[in-house]
């Protein structure tokens, strides 16, 4: 590896570090987040106060409308269907649906455990049965008051909200179902505004649960409801939100990959910022909206499209709590004039596993997994993931799979590594002559002459000083692609290897009682091994290049870079640090093999023969010499 290659790598690493520091929230950003959170809490307090006032008014109205016991004694008839005037004024014909008792039912499949409530006809809790949290608790995507899901529409100039209505469950009178992989179940919830006046008019929300899938079919139908819904309504509003829970060991890493994703109809997948609070109003049609976390997602999908959506992702500031962010979506859904035409939706509640998401053709759900852009994504999707899946079929430990994957990649890249070593060996053979040229032109004003003489030496020897850089650049996309692959791979989640109990997050051999800035509160052994092996590689490479006292600042930087990355990788996926450590160790083996195969004396003799051959200057060398001559003329005129 020559100095040009090292310079390029140092610049790339420096850019990555500066970018990570630049994107870290400053004090103003943290204060702004706290202000937003305080505002949200204040709004919630106001809403709670209004709700209590409303409940008090309803209770008072109910007391006023209560028929006294003396009326019963006197033979006056009472009607149990009488509702309070307050509810009637608020909900109109839907007032009778605002009173009742919620019925809770549970549906279990081999994959999911779902709790439903007749109040609002919605899922109140979703558990993924095949997964656990990092601390071995049941993995709950959402539950209780941490989420909401309701439709709203206008009726007689009143805003009606489905969460205020009590639905009746049309299924048999049981409270739990357990369905197998080959079975399915359809839950049907209905709300009848006026049974006596129009018994065939109802709102229906149905859910079809499959025993072998994380995807639910969901339909909303307003059957014969044209008399109750304003004729000017051409869309429904769906309000959906959830406080997203911490599921992984590193809250910081999980929060930085949690946000709202969405797909434009017939276009690309996009998302709100993961690093900071974000709100966006999408005015174009959407195919789906997702609340995406590091390894799990909730996705609402339209069979046709959504009209538009207002989306937001806000950071939770309850340090030490179980919540990462609050995700919200207010979605407009086209409302068909045909009262018997249902609105068809789907709801995905499951893991971000690439192959599973890809099987839902045409949705591009797999693009929620951050595998990199352009060539990085192509490498991961076209090479790394297929090879990784193939190795999974052997049922090996995932640490062994990463080892075999690293060996296979090194075998594929072996010709490039060999080309790089040959170029370094040629530069090393020419090093004494290059140093002689440097002694011949010691003055700074003769730097152009020194560079021209050096390039002339390379040309005569048949050596391209950039030849070692090009192979390294070819390896760089694979290096960065794997940097994106390992932290995003749910396959590594909670998979243990050696001392690491979870290859998808950091390994810790020592938990510190304090936090070290830019390092953390624990010691990752895989990161230490990676850093030490990188320092050893740097030392070996410096000795091979025989740089001497030239560019001492560069040598210092080369040793500082691994130490700086020690802090960056300490809280990252241990599978990634383990891969880089393996790659370094295999590189040591390759260098040993290259030393055995390459005879530098023969290489020196070949270079001497090349010097005797007449060689034409390349177009690049001619342009470089012309530029040098122009600079010399400018300097003479000055």
C-alpha cells in the first residue's frame, strides 16, 4: 500500500468521523427537543383536562335525564335506549354507540399474539412470539395507551371518531382463538347507528389473520351509510400513532435507526430523518407508511393508495425509560361513493428480515433495511445476502458463518490484493532511487523538478504509482457495504459467539461505573482485537514501505486512526468488529504468502530491464509535464 492509497483511506476515515461528530445533536438541538417534548406533554395535559370535563358533562346530563324512582312507582314507562342529550348533540345518530362496555379478545398464531378491543374495533396490543427483547422480555411492538388507531369522518356536520364508538364482534362468543400455520381467522366488528330505523346500515372493520404470516388483511366498509355521512366527504382520515419501545441492548443505536418510512405511489421509498426530530406533510399519493425500528416494523399498506399524509417522528426524552421515539401519521384515504365497496388495507407487524419483506412483491418493503445506496446496496443485495443465506443453510453458529463469509470474500479479492502488493513491492524496490532524487533537489523551489524526475523514473521502470490505489478503491465498496450489512442484519440478533451474547450489538467484557466521552461505559473485546490488529498491520505496512523519516505526520495519523475508531466501534455491532478483525488476520496470512511468492531481486532485475526499453509517455504524463513547464514559466516571470 503506497502513500497515495494511505492518504485516500485517511481522508475517507476522517470524513466519516467528522460526519458522525457533525450530525451529533448540539446543545441547542437538545434544548429544542426538550421544548417539543414539554409542549407535547402540555398538550396531553390539556386534552386530559378536556376529556375529564366532557366526562363530567356527560355524567351530569345522564343524571338530569335519569327517570326518578317515583316515576316507576307511579307506573310511568321508561325506555333504556334513551341517551344523554350531551352525547346526542356531539355524535348525533352515533350517540347510542358511545355507551357500552369494551370486550377484549385475543388471537394467537405461531407468529403473533394480538389483542383486540370492541371499543374502536382496533388492535390494542401486538406481540411477536418468536422474538424477545434484549433483556428476555416478551417483544411487544405496541400496547395499552402507547398507541392509537382510528378513523374519522363527518356526519351532519359532526366529526365522528371510531375510537369513541363501541362495536359488536360478529364472531362467536369466545374471547380467544389459537390458530395454526395452515389456518386463518377473520374478525368482524360492526357498529349500527340506528338499528330500528335502518338495520342494514353499519360500519364494519374486519381483520383477516393468517397463521403463517406477519401480514394481516384489514378492511373498512361503510355499508348503506350514505344517509349518515356527508355527501361532500370524499376521503376518510386515519390517525395512527405509537410510542416505539426499546427492543435492543443499545438504546442509542436503536434510536438512530428508528423513524417513519413511506413509499410514494409508483416511486421510491423515503423516510424522515433518523438523527433528529422531523415532521413532513406529504401532498402526493402514497402506497404505504411504516413505523420502522432497527429490526422490527409496523407498516400500513393501501391496496390502492393513500391521498396524502402528515408524518412526524419525535424523540422521547425519558432517559432510562423503555421508549425511543413517538411516531405519528395522519393519513387521508379515498372514500368510494359506492357504500358497499370496502376500503382494502394490509397491516404488517413483524421483523425487518430482507427475504421476508422482499416476498411481498411490488411493495419494496425491503428498502427499509439500510443496506447503503447505489453500488453498496447492489453488493449487499446481489452478493453478500445470497452468500450469507446460503451459509445459513448449513446451520452453523453465526460466528462461524461470518468467518467463512470473510474467507470467501478474501478469496474473491485475492487477485486485487496481489496486484496491490506487487505495486507496493515495485515502489519499495525503487525507494532508494527516489530518495536519491530527493537529495538531488533539496530546495522547495525545485519541487517541480523533483516531481518531474520521479515521474520520469517511474515511466522508465514501467511502474505506475497509482496502480496500488486502484485495486484498493475496488475493495472499498465491499468494505463499506459490509459496514452497512452487519448492523442491519436481524439474522445476527441475539446470536451468541464466544463471549459476545448478541452479534447485532456491542459485546462487553467489562461494564464501567462511569462514562468515558467518545468511548462509552463498557469495554468491547472484539473492538479491542480489531484495533490491535489494525495497529499491527499499520506497523508492518510502514516497515514494508520503508518510509523512514519522510512524512512523519502521516505516520502518526496512520496510528491515530485505529485508536479513534476504537471509540466509534465500541458501541457498534460486535459482528462487524469481529469481521474486521478476521479480515486483518487473513490479510496477515496473505502478506506472508506474497512474501514467499514474490522475489524482490527478480523484480528489481525486471525493472532494470524495463529501464533499457524505449517507452512512450502516456497522455497523463505528457499533461503533467506540460503543467509543470507552465508553472515553471509562471515562476520565472514572477
